[in-house]
C-alpha cells in the first residue's frame, strides 16, 4: 500500500523525513528577513530621524540590511569554527541572492508608498509602510530560497 503521507518530504537521515522544500524556503526567508529586515528598519529610522535625503536614507538602510543579513548568516558558521573569510564566502553564495532580492523589494515599497520616507517616526503611515516593505521583501525572496533549496 503506498504511503501518501511522505510524498511531501524527502528522505532524511536514518529514514526520518526531512523538512519539505516549502519549509526550508520559509525558514531561510524568515532567517534572511530577521537580519535584512532589522538592518533595513534601523537604517530608515536613523535616516528619517537625522533628516537625511531619500537617497541617503535608502543607502544607509540597504547598507545596514546587508551588514545585518550577512552578520546573522555568518554567526552560526563562525560558532561552528569557520574562518571569517570562509563564513563570508559561504553566506555570499548561499544567501547573497536572497538578500539582494529582499532588499530590492523593500526599497521599492519604501520609495513608492506615499508618506513613508517623509512621514516621520510618529506617523502610522511610516510604520505601515515599513511593515509592507518587510512583507514585500519576504514574498520576493521566498521563491529565490525555494529554488536554492
């Protein structure tokens, strides 16, 4: 009798089912969002607080998004004994495209949602726009992570 329950899983070690591709893609995208998203939000908050230009704010946000994304990706590798150079290369290959796609989607939403870049930190539209940007980043990067897993 065929086992219809295991068709969504690939075989893991010792015959245990592994996590599905959907689960892996979701986990990888959430991990990317944790680093990139935090960096992005911190960068926009700093830029808006300091009254930087749109270009300055976005540049800071994207830079911090990449820094936080790479740092969060490297941390477990460094703890596992990887050299900094090897950990950086591993994250660049494994997560670089996901980070790039996520950052691009976030910036497009931030720039194209009226009031986000000029609303100020006390404005609900600022925070709604940031939430929409993070959601867009997740949705844009998820297929990338699905294909990479």
